[in-house]
C-alpha cells in the first residue's frame, strides 16, 4: 500500500515537473520512484526465490533495481549541471522556434544570430530580425511583437529578446557570429550640427 501511494505521488510530481519545467519536482518524483522500484524488487526477488528455490535470483533482481537507481541519479545530476551551465535549449525546442520564424522569413523578413539558453525553469531566446530599410520603426516594432508572441505561445516560460536591423545596412550582416566583427563607428547626428561661434548670441538664462 505504501508503494502504491508513492507511485501515485511520483506520477503527480512528474506531471507537475513537466508542466512547470522544474528539475526539483522531477528529482523528488524520481526519488519516490526509486522507492517504488526497490519495494517491487524486494517482492519480485522474494517471490521468485519462493517459486524456484533459486536463491541467486534475489541478488540478481537487487542488482537490476540498483542499476535503475544509479541511472536515475545520473540523469537528474546531468540535467541539474546542464541547467547551471546555461546550455542551449533542446534541439526540439530550437526547431520549434525555427518553425515559428519560417512564415515570417517567407514573407521577406530575415532572421539570424539565434541564441538560446536555459536557466532553471526559465528559457531565453534572442535573435536579430532584418526588415527593409524603408520600414518605419512602428511597423518594425509591431512585427517584433508578433514574432515574440508566437514564440511565447509555442514554448512555455520563455523570455524573447529581439533586435531590429535593416536589410539594406551592411553592418546588419556582420553580427551573425558570437563576437561581432569590427565595423566603422556610426557618426552621431550631433557631430553634424554647426558649432556656435564667438559672434553667436548667448541665449538668456532664467
């Protein structure tokens, strides 16, 4: 009866861990599952020995149960380490992002410099969106809002960071790698303003 209760609670925790993407809930669920498998191994081992009178079956079943416990522990530790190392999102979720972007790309928009990482239950996605240079800032911003909303709908617990660039600017194509290549500095509009001379009148102060 205790094993059945542990099995029920473990299944509930596993479902919750997938919903909330929580490694802690998953570890707790696996902990309870190892208790369930241990109890099942004891019953199977004792029952097999009672039926066959072959006492070696008991330690064989014990080794199988111990192997399952070790594998579960290694898997949980590996997931925890990957979360601490800020690794990229799984390939399946990266492909999901690309499928979301595909309709926009077919409409003439370009996307590059896609980078993803995961920290605990939170996912982070960043990329650049290149639009025609004649677009207004408002139109480009609306496009980014739509793209980010589609990605948030497709992947839970994700923070999307986008960067708007012009298709017509060569500098837009020089930041695809992790380390951006050197580009000539863009002059500020303030440098083209006429500097006041000695003959200019000084505006009054209040």
